[in-house]
């Protein structure tokens, strides 16, 4: 067992033997080395590799000070962003938050809500309505500074903040996280004198959770970002280029999924038995989907939250088309204890569970499901975290990033670009008559 998180691939060996996985050792180690040497594809986007180690206590303090200043002004902070400028903060926040936070009367920290991750008019209308009784501030995040969804949401929120507080005060309630020099958001932030944080040039959106993209909203929510970073730092050491393949958890995971993909397994389902991890799965889907899904290749990343989805997707996983891998994130120790009591009448027939903790029932559901799915032809990879806290979540995020870099290189693609994301944007701009897209718009309308 790795001392941070445990990766167990024993239950894939019916699909691909250990010898096949071990035969990838050289390839995966070489891929890991390329991430450090910078001689692979997309090598101008490798800033995330050494990012945890480069974060200084001073940087963390600066982020915390800015968060504290927003906290002192606002009861609700709207974090505006999409994709990599949204999912990391959302994932960690959900993992670390009380599931019923909104029912607790007393809020020590501002409530964090998100916008700019969709173009739903109802969403933005309902957000503006819900914000009315509260003091508000916003953190607007866009690396390119030109992404339509957050730009639209931010234009609306900016107007709302200026209307309420005036332009001068608005500039204290808005913080921008964007490129050092380029993009409309940088121009706007300079002009309006917003406080800003920089997303390094060499860190792509989906690898940016440990930059101010993730750290600032999380600090504002009261998350211990120093611990998050410490977990990532320790995982960076545990997955370094000098760590032997057998001891490197990211290498083992990358090798296992590479071996399975080459054997014909095309879909990987990330599963967890704790709903707090639902957005870790969403973050993971972006990470792997954008990094590997190109050139007609790549595992399709999907996710389920169990046991809920055993009552929906469970049927397919057990008996549908056999091209699935299931990767389960297990948590060894829940934060709280709830024991199922005995009942004198036992009308529900559950006295066989009396005295057991709910987590024990959950654990047996997990083991039973794993064996059933393996028997049904779904290879299982198990990733175990001792518990959910900032340290282990930070470690988990970096673990996945590193494995993604390695398996992307093993696949032969550039894991750090996302050229396919542009296609919908071009059509949307054309249909909206953005200057420069008129002819394309005409062509598209003919097809409708
Ligand atoms: O991973 C990526 O680079 C993308 O998904 C981006 O994060 C997303 O498109 C948002 O981009 P931006 O931060 O430039 O607004």
C-alpha cells in the first residue's frame, strides 16, 4: 500500500494478465520522464507537473488575504467560470462541504455559488433573484478571458454589483483570475482596477485546480488550501520520475487503463460510494475526456455515484455491452458514525443490521458490487483514500493528473490540447452573427 492512497489492480487480471500490465513498465516510466524532461507533445503546458512544489507559503497567504477581504464584504460569492476554470473548485468544495450546509442556519463563511458554466437563462435569472437579500461579491475565472459562457454571466453579474454598490465599491467586490497579459478579461480587469490573480501560461485549464483558479474560491469557502497543496506535494513526490513503476500509484493506474484500452475496453466508469465525490468525478471526466479523446482515440470517461446508480446504471454495468472498466474511489474511514439500532418489532426485517454502522453496510455493498461486476466481465481498479480531507483530496487530484499525463503519452496523443472544443464555438458564433462569422452563419442556416 502506498502511504497516501492505495491503487489495487488485482481485479483486472481476468481481462489482462499482470504480465501485460508489467510489460508497460518501460513505456509508462518513459512517459513519466517525458513529463519532467519536457520533450513530449504539448510540452509548453507542463507547468502543472512541478506546480505543487512551486507554491510558496507567501502565495498561499496572498490568496487567503484576498479571500478574507471578499469574505468580509459578502455573504454570497459567485464564482464564474467553466470547464477547468470551474470543476476543480467545485469538486473540492463539494468533497469538503457538509452535504446539508444550506440547512444550517449559521454560516461562518460566505456561501459559494457558481455561474458561467452554462447558458441557461433560467439559471441566471434564478441566481439573480436568489442573490437579492444577500451582500455579494464575485470571482471571475477565465484563462483565455474570452470564453462565452463565463463572459455572458460576468457581464450580467458585473452590472448587478455596480447597480447595487456603485463602480468604485464594485471594484473591491470583484476579483479576476486570468492570463497575465492576454484576453478581454485581463483588459477589463486592468481598466476597472480589479484585484487579479494570474493563471500561468504553461498550465492548461483542466490542470489548474492548484493555481488561484481553484485555490482562491476554495480559500473563500474556508477550505484549508495549505493542506490541499501539501497533499498534492506529497503525491508529486510519490509519483516522481525516480519512483519505481511498482511503487508509483499513478504509473500503476496509467498502465492498467492503457492495457485494458488496448485489449478493447473503451469506457471507464469512475464510481464512488460517497456522494461528496460526485464532482471529483466531473472534474476527472474533463481531465481524461479532454486529454485523451482525440485523433479517433481514447477511453470514454463516465461516472456513477453508488449505491444510487446501482438502481439505474447498475443493470447496464452488470449485463450491457462488455467494453467497460470500473474504477472505484473508496474511502476507508467516514468522518462521522451512525449506528443502526435494533427494533423490537422488526417490521422492516432489518434487525440483522442492528449494531452495525451505515458505513459497514455501504462497504459490503461496495465489495458485493465489485465482485458482481467483475463476474459480469467488468475489470475493476480500486483507489482507496484513508479519509476525505483536504490533504487526501489534494493528493487524489494530483494522482489523477499525473496518471493522465502518462496515459495520454502512452496513447500517443498530445494530452494538453483540446482542439475539438473549438468546433461548437465556431458554429455558435456563426449562428449568433459574431462579426467575422457572417458567411459561416449563412452556410449553417442553410442546413437547418
Ligand atoms: O481544459 C481547458 O482548457 C478548457 O476546458 C477550459 O478550462 C475551458 O474551456 C474554460 O476556458 P477559460 O478558462 O479560458 O475560460
